[in-house]
C-alpha cells in the first residue's frame, strides 16, 4: 500500500486514488509543462470543486493534504473543507535564502511561521516542502507545528554526490539541530 501520492485534483486521479487506496494523498496544482510544482493550490478559488473531491477521499479513508501557500485565507479554507493536513509551500522562502535576498527571505519566513501557527490552531496537521535543503530544513525543523518535511527532491540530487546513506544522515542531523534550537 503506497504511503503517499502527490496528485492533481482531477477526476482521473481521483479514480486512481480510490482504486489503489493509498494511505494519503497530497493535492497539488499541476501543469503538464512543470518538472515540479511551482506554487500552492488555490483552495479558496477552487473550493467548490475541491470540497466534494476531499470528501470522497476522506470517505474512502484516504488522508488528504493540501499543498498551499502560508496564506491565512488558504489555510482557513483548507480547514473548512475538512482536509486534515496542509503542506506549506516553502519555495519562495528557500529561493530567497539561496539567492541571498535577506529581506524577502525574512518576510517569507514570517508568513511560514504565522501560517504554521494558524493551521495548527485550526486543528490541521502541518507539513512543509519545496526547495528545502540542509540549511532551510534545519531552520524549519525548529517550528514545533511542523510534523513532516517533504525533502526527497533535494536528497536524491545530493545522493548523487555523497550517496543516499550519507545524505540521510546529514539531513537527519540538520533536522535534529533544528528541533533542539
């Protein structure tokens, strides 16, 4: 039984999820030309379509996560639609950190911190992902509301150079440092 599918909220993907019954799915916006997801799902704008979609998955016992920006309106709508989990899109923050844009990185970080607190207060489980590396994974691991990081893309790339075992050790060490801070 697969642990987690990342998928678009389409009728075809819903049928696949219902037929295969994964433990969890993360709904993401997808465009055919993307290599990786480039932004968060617009839960507010798509609430009428997402509501029944999420309900079908919930009824089937499939845990639903919504990949969204750390925006209060998106977070509040996720809670209203009864998605038990959100994954905060961290791409803008990670890009700003990596490119040395300190003011933008600080502003994006504050959105993530506030979003994680709001989501947790609304009863949502909070995950984070997109563009995380050792430095940003360490920082975000310090947020007590974050219970899962989605870091596979970075780790697979890093593993090409140092091997998967070392990459996992290094990431685990970064996350542990973050949790201790």
